[in-house]
């Protein structure tokens, strides 16, 4: 296999003239920082891997749909434009290297539209079109702290406008290097800049840095043959598709949906499958009740589930018969997906709070198997099922049932749905929850779930979902609700509260118990009014709807902790009433409880919890923790004994009933002991922690990243789990913890 090479300038000149993209290529997905890293590698003389081209013979030129390279990209992914190959004599399609070549095109000839910090995506001024620049006065040979952390030594940046030169920075739009197609032009430009820099009084070192950077950029584009490629000439499409799949195992790794989409495009004769799927995706994201953020992975996975094909698939499983099945059912698949997405929107669930799109797929499958059902109607059947589907979906999202690797979960839940008693059957919540429970997860409501809900805070993705459960029917799909503090944030002044010994109120103000959902005009009208003044101005129905404690004495700011406790109890009771059981279904069998053994009163430090399934006291017994006059059961005593043992060596948070295993400032694990397991929240991340825990816990599936991947959450389900956790705690000082604290 022989390779050839060419310069970047040569390749850029042929892109969209001779070099095009096949329909099987994915959309452009690289982020600005990846483009910067590519140019930095080129400037440093690093190899950027090889490319793979496919030369089409003239007689085959019109057999395949081809697309243009982008010169205008947008954050979040951009679709390529269909190209015309009329008049193209030597057509070459890029099988491997699209992201890199497109990045070169954008950096040198195009723009990247990015979202401004702190701006909402829907705001018209949130987006800015930027071009790639290089600071010619930044010395790449200096080992700066920023360069060491990012791995980027040349100072590239995307900017909306080119800043005026200063004594410290000289930003150069790198696309201007294409003006110098002759070396003589470049030398003249260098001489002119030398005179300009002398007038600015720059030092000799700064002159040399400027010249070095510009000279290096020129050589990288015009002289270094960094585009090394192999050309495939075989005209067999199946062979080329196989080469494409193998070649794209590296780089921005081909997802399962990319491979399947490639095969669908090749199989759907007479249909532009790429445009068909992408246009549908745009419709469900932008033209339903609310804005969504589904991707093609969700669409393709839904196709597999709905047509009863393997969910965890391999390329060889997608034979022509399977792909033909998807093609035949595509109109119904589209309808079911759109109905499911629209139903979720009607619940107030959209791109801002849908934490796992896969959680929608069981609902979509139900709609697919019941074509006459929409769950948006007013019949008793539709209304009843819509209410319970909403509650089930919300709890599935709050409990993270479909987080992480969920292929097996989708397969098993689909099997439960396949056992429905025929068209017109209720959504089988009990059967689905039983399946989920067998997999070690839960979409059901229990006391542990209540604690997790009450621990949610202002601004979290899941907080809106939890708050929505507190209200009966509302126009979730058509009216925009905002999270608002009942006791306004402006009241919680850290300095004043610190002098009163009430600094913990600052943290408590953001708890769910101090939050409610208000329409925009209600929120504006409330602003920073004192809680007692605002609540007294509301009518009784409003107070009842928002679960406001009836004791007006608690509405005063000095009674805030008492208000919070009282409202959290009202929230707890509201949630219990919602999830007692599904109407029309038998009561769910009692869930097996687990208890801690091996932690007796007076036990040694080596006694650790053993989580076993056996009868245990009610949660109210356990929750009381000895605060009532009932004799604690032996199980409760074991739990209390373990807690007391650990509290002798680690801090205990009374409010959250959690043990705090601290490693350093804001580096800690919070462990809450429950009936069946201990739930763990790891603040801050350390290198390789996700795989670290998955290798050590008895159930690797329960470990997941939270809080924009700045924290971890998992469970300790056995004695060995807890032993390994405590062992990790003793060794935590050796871990490579992340530098920056987690986001709030």
C-alpha cells in the first residue's frame, strides 16, 4: 500500500472542486479547541495521521450522493450541503479524515459560530461568528503554565474581529496566509511588518518571535507535505463501506449510529436517506412544542428497538433484510418518535432537563405498538395513562435508570412491553419497574428516592423535573415556568449570617424545599419581596398548590430552617400520595429490604456493613433513629451502631444524615446509609475514577458521572464494596485529583 503526500495549500485548493465527502460520512462535530490543537500540531511539525481517499471512475460519478466540505460550522454539529459533481473530472471522496480536512478549511477559509458565555441558546445575540487567529508575539518556545495544561504551545484563538496590535499581542487572522501563494509576496509582507514593528518599539526578541511564528505558518501551509494519503480505486461499494468502517475506528470514533446510518444510506435505494433522517431530526428538535436536542444516535437506536432488532448491535448483524425492515417501517417510526418527543414536551421535558433520551424509547415503543394511542387525548384511558407515564418518566430520569450503558436495559424493558396483552393495553409500569429492579436499578418511588429529590438544589438539571411533580396538571408544554426561591436569595447575606452563627443557611437556601415553579410574570412580580409579605398577598389556592406551610409564623425569615423542614415534609407527603400505586393495577409486592450486619454495638473498626435481603423494619422506624418511644428493632440497632462507629472517625452531617469522608478542601465522599445500600456522592474527580470504581464494585453499572461530569455517584451494595471504599479512602491522597472544583 503506497502513500502520497501534499501540502495543505494544495489540498485546500481542491476541496469542493475535486475532493468531496461521501454520504456515509457523519456531520462535522469538532469543537473549536480541537481545531486549535490540530493547527498547533501542524505548527510543531507533528504528524496528523494519514488520510484515505476513494477515486471514483467517471462512469460511477453519478451513482453516489456526495457532499461539500463545510467552510461555516456551528457549535453542536453542522450538516454538510449536497454537492453537484457536474464537470468534476477526477472525483475523490474522503473516507477517513473529514474532521481534520474540514477543520483546515474552517481555520483557513471559514468561520465557526460559537455561543457566548452566560448567554441562553435561544437568545438572538447568544451566537458569534468567529475566525481563527494566531498571536504572532506569543513565544511558543516558552513553557508557559497554560501551554503545559492544555498541550497547546502556539497561541491560537477564535475571534469575532481581529484586535488592533499592542505591545503584547499581534493577532493575525491565519486565513490571510493564503494571500501569499508566491514566496516573493510573503517576503515583501515580512519586510513591511519589520518596519511596522520597529516603529512600535518592540524588542529584538519580539521581532524574532513575530518572524518565527509567521514563517512557521507559511511553511506549514505551503511547504510541508503534511497531508499523507492512500487512494482506494476499487469501485465495489461494499468493499469501500467495510474500509470506511475500519478506517474510522480511530479519531473521533464512529458511533454505532454512524455505522448503521452508513449502511442505511447504502441500502435505501431511491431515497436520500441522509437528508431524510437529518431533516426529521431537525423537525423534532426545532418544530415541536419545546426545543429538543436529540441526535442521530437516538434516532438510529430507536429504529433498532422499535423494529425488534438487536439493541447492542454489531455491523455484521445489519443484513439487507434488517435494513429493509427499518425502511419499510420508517414512516411509523417517525410518527412514534415525534409523538413520544411531543408527549415529553407536554410534560415540560425538553433539552434543558432531559437527562437521558433513552428513557423516552420505552414510551415510543408503546406508541409504536399502539398506533391509535397518542396519550394526548381526553378519554379516560388516554388521560389515565398520560398521568402515569409522566410520573414514571420523571422518576426514571431522576433515578438515572437509563444513564451510562443502557443497551441491555432497553432490551429487557422492550421484552416487558412485548408481553402487553395487546392493542389498547395500559402502559405496563409494574412489569417495566420489575425488569428495571432486576437489573439493580429503580424507577420506582421510595423513601430513598424522596431523600434524593429533597437534596436537589437550584439550577440542577433534575430540579425542574422534581418540582414539576409537586403540581397537578399545568401547561408544561406551552407555558414557560421558572425555578424561584420562596425566601429570596438576596436575603441570605453571608457576612451577616456568619456573625449570627447561621452561615449554613446560605447553602440551605438553594434546597428544593425553598423552591417553587412560577410563570415568568409571577416571578417578576415577586422579585425580592420578603417571603411573609409575598405569601400573605397570595390567595389560599395558590398556597395549597405550592405546598406552603399553613403556619404563618414560619413565613418570617428568622424561622427559615423551620419553614424548610415543614415544607420538605409537605413535599414528602405529596410525593407519597402520587406514587402509592397505579390506578387499576394490583398493589406492587413489597420490595425486598436489606440491612447492615457485622456492625454491632461496640464493634471494632474492622466491622463493616453487610447488605443482605431479609425482612426489615419500615422506613419510618429507621428514619426515626430512636427519636420516638418505640423500641428499635435489631436491624435498626445495627444501622445505628455502624453510624456511631463511623462518626467517631469521620464528620457527620446531621441535616443530610450523611458521613463525610474528607480528603482535602472540597475533595470528599458523602455517604448516606440506607436500608438496601449506601449511596455515595464523590465531590471532585480523580484520574480514571470511573473505571476505578467499576472494577471494584459488585455492580459496575451503578457508577455514573453527575453534575456535568464534575462528580460521581454510586452505591455500596455489599460488605466487599464498603471494604474497597474504605481502602480507597485511606489511599486517596495518592490519587491525581482534578485541579478545578466542581461546578455548582
